[in-house]
C-alpha cells in the first residue's frame, strides 16, 4: 500500500493486566498521518508515549515502554496486531499501567481492528528496507535481519518439555496471515515458575483463562488452538517487538530461542546504523540477500 493508514472509527475494550491484575480500559482512536502508534495514559492527562524502541523500559516477561517516568506495560500483543494489519497511525488510550491481557492472544485486538475499519490517509507510507544483514548471538540465542522484498519472520523455539520441544514458524507477515495463523496463539507459562514470579510482582492477573499453563509434563488447560501454538505465540511476540522500528519493515528476521530482550536489541542496533537500511516510499526491489545459513529448518 502506497499511503499511510489509520482506523476508521474508535473501538474500546476492558480487561485486566497480566502482571498487575489492574483493570484497564483501552480505546483505539484514529490519528493523523505521521503520528505513528502512540499510547496515551488517560488517567494522567493523556500523557503520550510513542511506540518506539527509544522508549523501551523493561523487557522481562513483557515489553514495557516508559517516558519521563510514565509506564505502559505488556504492549507486544496490541502492537503485533496493529503492525501486521498495516495500521500506521493510531492512539491507544489507556487508563492504567498495563494493556489488558484479555485471552492471552492477539485475537481480541484483531476483532477490534475489524470493527474499527481502515482509513487511507493522503500521505505516503515510508518503509524501512533492510539493505545489509545484521546478526548477533547471546548465550546460545540468535537473531538476525536480512534484505528481502517482503516482511518475513522465521522463529524457532526449543523447550525441554514433552508438549513443546522444537517448533519453527516461517511466515510472510500481512493482515491475513497474522489473523489466521498467529493472532489466536496464547501466551504460556510453567506452573513451577509461578511462585517466584509472583514474589517479583509478576503474573498477578494470570489465570487459566488468559494463558496456557504447563506442569512439568503436561498442559493443564488445553486444548491447544494449534499443534505448535507455543511457537506461534513467540512469533507473535517477535512481531510486536519489531513494531518498535516505527515503520513497516521490508526484511527477513530470523530468531532462534530469542525473547523480548534480543528482539528489542535487534531493533536498537538496526536503527543505530543507517548503513543497514534505507527509508523508502515505494516498493522497489531489495538487493539480493546472502544465504541465511543458520536459519532453522521447519519441523
């Protein structure tokens, strides 16, 4: 699409935060061209926090944004839905510290966006096209981004659990593929970790209704929505963190056993080196990419 978009009409939803258990009211509001995605804390005089990697505050178990001491937590599911649906400009008005977790997936946000509709604006869209590869590793985890003519992600996970194991997702990301193949996938956690996490002030709002919960050898609240729902949800999280680039990406992202910290490091390193990308307003072909030798094969 050559031109920027926003939503056609405002939509809203209520829920509680996964980590805080605080009730919150979220309202998505149309925004003018070149606004980007901006959270506004309506309980703090509409204080704005732009969805940009420069505002990342914490990436432990969720991606949180902060500006001048004002925090918005657990942004990744909403950002993944907006980004994959091609919504360039939107205000996300919230009267609490944390975006509602709802059912633990991005499906409720996709439903909201379907209700909101799309409006095309009279301003050209600016793409961030990757022209040189960037890759790095950290403690056996790996992530990289490479030139491509589309936005594509390859995400691999490997958990020593009989219900998970190795899972691999390879997907060209757009509204249709995200809505059908990723949005319904729910967040998950291990029951043995919950006491320690709650002592840290986390998952206070977690329940069987908003997350898949695993014991040491089973899923406690199935059935799964996909056989590889865990890998799909990690891919959803990756896309939500990539949205912090601030422009639609044209590149291939390969993530192996990565998480929020590595995702946001990739965005930070990419934007810090202008030799790696170009900002373009037309869909020109990318340079021929080199082979990605370390990408994981599909299971």
